[in-house]
C-alpha cells in the first residue's frame, strides 16, 4: 500500500486505521504489540477481544506461529531488548559487595584505590565520549587491593568505570 489502507486483506494480524499514523508510526506500534505479546503481556481475560480489531497475535504462541521474522529480531541478543515485562520488582538477583573508592591526587596523576570483593575480577574501562569504552586494566580475582593511576590531562575529558565479573 502507498498510504494507510481503510481495509486490510483477510488474514492480516495487524491493522491500524488511524490515518495520521504513517508507516513509520505503524512500525513503532507493531514493535510494541509484538514485544509485549512475546513477553506475555497481552494475554489476559478479554484482551484478545478488546484489541482484535488492531492486533490478533496477543500470545507468545500465536506470535511465534505467525511472525517468525519479528520473533527472530525481538529475541536477537545484539538488540538488548527486554526479556521480561516490568513487574515493579527491581532488586538485584544477588547481593553486590559495596566498594568504596578513594582518589588520591598528585601533581599530574590521580590514583584510584579500593579494596576488591573476594573472588571478583575487576575491570577498569575508559572513554572520552561515554559511547565507546575500552579496557584500561584488568585485575585478576586474587587481587585484594586495586590501585590504578590515572594521568590528569588538562582540557581533555576522561571517564572511567569499574566493573566486576564473577
């Protein structure tokens, strides 16, 4: 179709009759319906009836059976899409050890120091733009104290982050 149709062919599972919603808008709507259906967020009492005029694949099973291509996209790990619906429970699955960072200034250097959680590999990463991070240093899991010198560069932004891998 060149424009949003008034009627859709038989067998379509998505139809949207809002003439102000062009195809770019409809892509957003489609991804919403597909992802929330895949995550089982559209399968509750009377929901299929309530949304059937617009979306017919309201369960993960229906979506997997009819639109394998969108399921492949939505489950591709490189896109980092949600794998579960929000439920109001946002606690970490396991407790993280608290880390206290100390910064010791010197003339042209700062030294970042901290005690490391037992059994964790510490990774210091750096960036200048907050977009692409690179490894600055890896500390093995048998390291008890992290000491990482950072050269102070006037007029140049530097960002560092500390991660732990178990």
